[in-house]
């Protein structure tokens, strides 16, 4: 019985260039997600880091507030120019 990777290689070999171009971003995002998860797995074992539980957001939802004056982000950008 062929492995999933073998079947995938065979199917990819029959794709047109346009079909391959459409599939490429999906494959790249899967690889990036895998690499990020590997990095997080290494950090979870390090007592210097506290990471949220897998699948939980890092921050609780919040309600933004409105302030007066120029936004700090604009002031910082103008200061660096």
C-alpha cells in the first residue's frame, strides 16, 4: 500500500502548471504551520517561557477604548522619519 507522500507525489506530477501554482500556497502554509508548532513545542519545555495552552488565544478579548489626540502609532512613525 503506497504512503500518503507517494500518492501525493504521483498526483502532483500530473498537475498542470496553473493547478500547481494554486496548490503551492496551501502547501507552503502547511509547512510554515508545522515549523511554528515545532518551535513552540521546544519553548514549552523551557521554564523561561509561558505559552498559552494549544489552541487557546494568547490574550482575552477586550473592548478597545477611544482616546483624544493623535494616535501613538502615528507619533512613533513620525518620530522615526
